C-alpha cells in the first residue's frame, strides 16, 4: 500500500508542476525552458522553513509567494523578447538558480538539504493534500481557459501585435500568466520537499525543465486534461520500468520527436481526432 501511495503522490505533484507550466506556455504561448527553477525556489523555501520547525502547511503559501515574485521579475525581464529569445532568457534562469544554490552554504551547497521532517498528516493524508492541490489548480485552469481571460490568453498566444491593436494590455496578461504559473510551481516544490524529504541543486536543473516541457507537449499544449494525463504517466514511468529510468533523457527525447513529428497537438489532439472519426461513422 505504501508503494501505491508513493506513486499517486508523485503523480499528483507532477500534474501540478506540469499544469503550472501549461498555464504559461499552453495558455499564453510563452515558452519557458527554466521552469524547474521556480519549483526549486518553492522546495528550498519549504525545506528551510520546516528545518526551522515551521508547520508544513504554512510553508506552502510562502513557497508560492517567493516563486511568484521571482516569476514576476522574470516576466518583467521577458516582456521585450519573444519566442526563441524568451526561451533562452528563461533557460538562463535555471542555470542561475542552480549556480546560486551550489555556492550558498545555508542552502546546503552541492550536498543540498536533507533530513526534512515529515508532516503530521501521514502518507495518506499528505497524498490527499497533493491530490487536492493538483485537482484545485486543474479546476482553476479550466475555469480560466473557458472565461474571458482564457480568450485573451488565446489571442496573445496567436498574435501579440493583433492583440495590442484590439486594445489588449499584452504585458499585463503575460505577467499574470507568469505569476500564476510560477506560484503554482512553487507550491509543487513545497510538496516535493515534503515528499522526498530532500532538496538539492540537481533536482531542479535544466533536465527537469525539459522533462516538464515534455509533459506539456505530449499531453497537448493548452489542454488541461491532456497535460494531466501525460504528467501522471511520464512521472511514474521511470519508477515502473527501470530501463526507462536508466535512459530517461533518451526516452523522453525520442517521445518528443515522435509527438512533434506525428502528433504535434499531443494526446488531446489524438483523442479529438478519434472522437471526430467516431462521430462521422455514426
């Protein structure tokens, strides 16, 4: 039973993390290659606070706020760049984060922070918290996607210049997407710290940023349920199949290549086309 609880908890954290990037990349079209840095900020914030005997639940809003502040700063710096230049800018954030963490002794340096105490909720209770937060953010994402703000995000993702002509404050909504997405990543980081009882610089590097981007692309950029399914599957695949874990990056790279070549709209697009064919036959 403990193994199943661990799997479900890992899936829930990954779903929240992937949906946080989907809010930025999928909804607003802002490509981020450094999203793991924001999760790292949340994880280190929670770890340090729990080391100081602060209750776990109080570390969650703190992690969200600090990650959101960093997201706001990165968002401001990214307002003048687009597409490839935006990707390079955000990629620099994750390298900067890892470099700073490695040099700071109070953050554990190269070794990281271990011995993080467990919460009083137990494994089952913590799993319920992770599922609840992931489900809440998924519901929030769906609500935004179907609201007027979702249409604003779609317009910005399609063409920023036309959106400005229509009177949309593009900078404002890009910053909103960045802050919301990075804050959610910070919450995922706090859950990560509690789940694994350890945080280190290697846990939030460029590879992790590419991994979460793979979850978004495989699920279908902008699709809430598609990204959730892809995140759940890809997060536990290395745990269920050891050979995948040994060649994780190779496997993810091959999967990304296959999806971009034959199904660029991800699982959501595959299901949508299949449903359309079934309706056409009926």
